[in-house]
C-alpha cells in the first residue's frame, strides 16, 4: 500500500476550495463510463434475450391488485 501517496492526495483534497471539491466529487462519483439504464434496456430489447416473454400468457390483470 502506498501510504505516502494516499496522504499526499488527502492533503491536496483538503486544500481544495468548496467549488473544486464539488467538481472532484462529481467526477469521482457521477461521471461514469458504465452504461445508463436506458442503454441497458435498449440492449436487452435489441438482443432478443427476453423475446420468449412475448409468448407468455397474460395470467395477471389490473384487477389482481
């Protein structure tokens, strides 16, 4: 483990202004290369993995609660 690096990073983070910390948090926690929910839904739809559900009988209705 690189303790010196961690300590150096912590000092830099603590020296940031509020605006800079907010930007850092946004980059660390919200910028993601992971696919969005919409992307996953489109992939599942286009891939056909769930096409078998089209032939399932409708066994539930809105009256079922």
